[in-house]
């Protein structure tokens, strides 16, 4: 297993900025630490990640339903969950340069910046506080949620009753979370505002270990199914001492990022901690009546908790590739077709007035079905490279021969192979190829002579 990521973070960051995936937030004012904005391509990538997750965990299953709970919640929620008392990291400050660090990141070393001596650690609560309404006093303090999970627990009863679900069943939610992290960094890996994709899967006590194992496998395979290379993904089971006080068991799915192996998703067996806590604090009965056995109990819960931004970083790093083609460097994002921000690029061979109407017509048709880009600037080779760099799986090239034979060239990103196909039925063809049909179902066609060659 390689212990070193082959991709340089700087290259990914630079591509993200250059091509409009991710920008520094408030850049014209000098930026805001650890905050990032997703540009036109980044927003598509994130949307595709969220859609792929939703499809896998909600749409294609009978036992999970969705939820979108509010970011601001009753402050008692965070008392019950343990966040007010315990969601803290040990903070140390350098006595010389006054930079602050998370003590657990330093292993007892001196200030990583200047080598200065550090203060004793003090606990720092990671929840962002604000006030609800015009009065800024303790009675009006509320928190920005540090995880989406609690919105699910407090809706357990509502969702179960209205969707008439029986155990085992789950609730899935995607949304923003906020943590006032002491140290942020590694681009979009650790930020103070981020998006999570979380499932709370409620099960009968005693079946929890089975379901825990099930979800660890399920979630691990999800990343592989979207193209993450197996050698860059691993599972790490938490040691007993490392487990949160409420967790019975926990696995991290780790990815080999440029800075090393780090958590991409956590899957925890949380027992009945959360529902029991909320039942106690709210005085509401959150138990489940099992009408098959006549038993009443508080369900156990398995929680697969993933980060959208961390996933985006992992998919970008994993997809980044460089190769030399005919003496020139080709940068490619080998993104899975479901994740690629743009699915098809329509490229007229030139801006010749005879080609443009047909190219525009094809573009108008394709964009109804796929995220499509039209590009007629510079040479065809340069345009292919531009699409390779943003991960577009297919380019459709319209040349002069197209005017005669009503066919176009389709070029595939990874192999650069080209096939010639009728314009009629193009949508269906592309749809099949975007759903995974092999590219070379027809004999490979050589594009020489049409001008659509890859150079
Ligand atoms: P870490 O140990 O990296 O701080 P954690 O164990 O606190 O993470 P969880 O509470 O398990 O993280 O959160 C679940 C997921 O949410 C993480 O696996 C990660 O993908 C995402 N996540 C958590 N904190 C952040 C953050 N500050 N920035 C970006 N994503 C985050």
C-alpha cells in the first residue's frame, strides 16, 4: 500500500482556482481564513457528489427517507447531545508569537511556527454562538449546528410516524455544519463551514453489530463505485480509548490525501445514547413499539457521517493526472462520469459560418439533457485539453464532413479514442455512454481527414 499520495496539493489547488472549481472566500478583501467559495465547476461537482449519495442512500432504497432540518435549533438540543458541555478541543497558545494550536495536533512539541513555549491547554468549545432576536444576552444564545445529526434525532418520531417506517430504517440529511476549528487547513479538508451527508440508521438493539458492519462496507464501496482507487482508501477502527463516550464502535474511512491518510467519513455505532438523551431532556417518549414481538425499546443507531467538501477534495486528488502526449503535457481529471461537472462539450471544428448553425443546433439539443459546454475558441487540440483538465467525459466535434454525412466525432477523455456517429440518436448514444456503456462498442474510427484529430 503506498504511503505517499502521488498528487501534489498545490497542483490541485491551482487547477481549482484556474478553472473555477474553488476560490478563496472574500478574495478581493484579502480572503477570509479557511473559507472557500465553489465556482461554476465546483458547484456542479459538489451537486453531483450529493446527488450520487442521495441516489444511493435514499432513492434506490426502501428503508431510508430524507430530511432537511434547520441549522438553528433549540439550545436544549445541544445540551442533550452533550455538545455544550463536551464539544471542545484543547487549545494552546504560543507565548512568543501568540499563534493558537490544537494541543492534540502537536504531541507535546513546541510552537510549530516559531518554536516558542506553549501555554497550558484550555478547553475551547467549537460551536459558533450567536443571538436569536434583538436582545444579546445569555437567554438568547443559540448555536450554529456543528453536525446535521441532531436535527435527525429530534425528528425521529415525526419522520417515523409520517412515513410509516418500521425498524430498521434510516433518515438521511445533507446540509451545512459549522465548527470553530482551532486549526484549519489543507485547502477544503478542514474548514469552519462545511457540508455533511449524514445517515442515522435506527435498528433493534442486538442487531446493531450486524448493521454496523453492513454500513461500513456499504459506505466504503460507495467511494470505490465512484472511481476512488482502492489503494488510496482504507478503514481504520478506533481504539477503545479513542472512542467518543457514547460510541460503542467506530470506523473511519480514510483517504490518502497529499498530506497523508486522513478521515473522509466516520461510521459509528452510537447505541441508544442520542434518543435516550433527547427523551430525558424533552420529556417526550422516543421509544419504538415493535408490533411483531410486542416489545418497546429505544432503538440503537448506526451513523455514517461523510463530508461533502472532503469528498470533493478526495475525488479531485484521485482524478488528477498528467501525461505527455506528442511532447505536450496533458492534464486530465479522470473524474467518474457521474461526478464530472460538464458531461459533454460541443466543439465546431472552426468558427466557419457553415459549421456554426449545425453546432449550435446540436448544442441546443444536448443541453436539455446534460450539462453541456459550447467552445469554439482556439484550435481543436487546445479545446480538447481544456475539457480534459475539467474532466469532461465526451467531446462532440462538428466538422465539414458532418454537413455531408450528418455524423459527428465523439472523443472520449481518458483514451482519447474517437468514434463517428450519426447526429440522429446522439442524445441516446451519449446517455448510454454516460451510464457506463463501453466507448468502443463500435469499431474505433480514425478521425484523420476530418480535422478532428487529437493534437
Ligand atoms: P476530524 O477528526 O477530522 O476533526 P471528526 O471526527 O470531528 O473529524 P466527525 O464529527 O466524525 O468528524 O464528522 C463527520 C465528517 O464530517 C468527517 O468525516 C468529515 O468528512 C466532515 N467534517 C468534519 N469536520 C469538518 C471540517 N472542519 N471541515 C470539513 N469537513 C469536516
